[in-house]
């Protein structure tokens, strides 16, 4: 029996098939062939099957499955529903400030396992962000801006902990991010990004 995440992803693919793909190609200046649309997402090449909506990510010389819930929900939102006149402001905005007050609880945990992981392996965190095309930014004790899609950046801001306070992660987007992606989808994208950083860190163990 399919869970809600699988059902959501399947529905997103079906919606993609209803879009005029020629208009999507023109809007996003995508590379394409008869079978796939090609995009870059979080530093990796992806391809989306034009007749099924299935996604694959290129790792080295091979294509691997790219159909996780977070990948599909984020890709379909970015490809299908980003605005025609989208543009960056060049100014950062805290992710929590895009949404309602209750969303802050999802972003500001007292004890964040990802923040602890990054603090405990700061060299690995730096290498992983660089591997994803991240650029250092002067935010927090350590900060990196990583391109999500079509020039849109997300910044990770790591504040190191001490005896009194645990380490903390904050996330910033360009002020015009909602021209590219829905607020709810930002959480899916963030989940994929953290998993990708974790994967890169594991390569160096």
C-alpha cells in the first residue's frame, strides 16, 4: 500500500504531464531531447522523462534514481510553477520569515542533529558544501550559499554550540525565492540538501 509521500509524488508527476513542455523549455531555457528534459538541481544534473515524469540524477558517468519524495516535489514545483518573470533580489531573507509563525518550530529546534553533525565534522561539512558548488558566505560561524535551481541560492548558516547552547542551523533564501518555489516546497528542498551534504560527508570517512 502506497504511503502519502508516494501518492503526493505520483500526483506531482501527473500534473507535470499536463503542462506544455515546449513552454517549460522556453521558460527555463532547458536542454532537451525527445525523451528527457535536463535540469540542474543542487549542483547535480537531473533528467525528467517527458512521458512519465520520472527523474534521474547523474552521479559520475551513470544515471541513478531521483524519485525520492523530496526530489520530485521540489523539481516539479521549480520546473512547472516558477514564474515567467522570476528574478533574484540579491538580498537574503530568513526562511522562517517567508511563512507563518508556527513554521518557526520546524526550523529552530533546541537540539538539531544536523547542526551537531556539522559541528562535529567541520572539515567534512566544508568539503561537502564545496562539492555541491557551495560558496562561502559571511553568515554565522560558518556559512555556504548553494545553488538550488536556475541561479536561485540557499544559504546554510551554522552557529557553533558551547557548554550553554547547542549548535544551530539557520537557512536563508533570496528575498524573491517565492517567484521560484512555494514556501511549503522549501522544506522538501531543504531535506534533499541536508541528505546530499550528509552523503558527501560520508565519502570522506
